[in-house]
C-alpha cells in the first residue's frame, strides 16, 4: 500500500489547483495551496483534526463555496437535478413525505429513472433495509432507519458526486458497519464519485480508495495522501489484516504530527 499524490486516471469531474479560502478579509486563510483531483468512481476520504477545514473543503468540492484564490474546475452535469448529493449525520429527507414517497422521488431523479413500479420500489426498500416502513414518516423511524432513508435518497438518484460529511457519526457501531456495506453495495453499480469527511480512520479504510490528510497551521493544506488497496466490500475483520493495521497507524501518525 504505497502513498501516492494523484488520483487515478478516471474521468475527472473535480480538480482543485492551489486553492486557498478565507471567510472574510479580517480572518486568516482556512485553507491554502490545496490541490487534488477526483474522478468518476473515486471514493476519497478527507481526515484531519477538528476545525482544520475539512467541511470547508467539502463545500468547495461541491461548489457551495468559491475559492478565495486558486482554481476549482468542475466537469459535472449541472443540467441534471441532483448531480451533486449531500448527506450529513443530521440529514432529514422531506419530513412530510412517507418513506415510500421519498424512495419514489429518488428513483425518478436518477439519470435512467422513471416513475417506479411496485417491484422496483420493494427492491429499493429491501436493499436499504427499509422493509415494512413504506407508510411511515421520517419522524416515525429510529435513528438508524433515518440514516438508511437519507442514504437511500442520496444514492438512488445516482449523483455524479456524493458528498458525505460525517454521515454515520450519530449511529452505533453495528448500524454504522451495516451502512458501510449498503453504501459499497449500491455504489458498485454506478459511476458516482464519493468524497467523505470523517474523524474515523477505520471508516476511511473501510470505504475509501484514497485518504487525504488535511492539516497545518495557521492554514491547512494537503499534508499526506494514502492509497487504500484491496478488494471491496471491506468489513471490520478486514481491517485486522496486517497491511490495514499498518496503514491505519501511518495515517494516525501523520495526523498526530500536524
């Protein structure tokens, strides 16, 4: 598992070159000299200490923020609604819609989507472990079920770019592992690129193909890039493999040095 500094030569959809960002002229730069690129099917994790600017970088990648300096080039299908999807640990999807209606809306917004039939709907509910919840509203679901529904709504639209900002932080360890497997199983059938912000190196190693360490003071930049090799899906036991244990130590050591 060798470190590398560039993304695989996939169809590039995002490229940042020497990006800097500050929120106003009276505050120091949050980010400085950040360069990275993301291609279709890439799964990229961004890690670093709290307050280092991970979520700010995610917003620049998703075009919610414009860089103060440098360039951010996006080759995303902006004409399609839902080309960029976002999910965090508090995501609530249409509290006035039933689960079945939320899933139907997601399916209809996919590039190949049409109004879903009963069989397609049942398959989607089953795929995300939502059987029997079709007539419930989000507020009637448990925390884990809410995250399953939010994940289903994000993924079933088949976005070009899926942004995840610590989306699994509010659920227990076993629910989190089941959500990892759900995400991996559904993404394998799409060209969606994923960028996930997390504090968990285990989450990085389970989901990502590449881990970007963000850090530095007073302004953060890319302080390390680690390739994560090996087949997917990966489970908690996979992370006990000596190569993954060593990589986990390397990533944590790099974060600790910043």
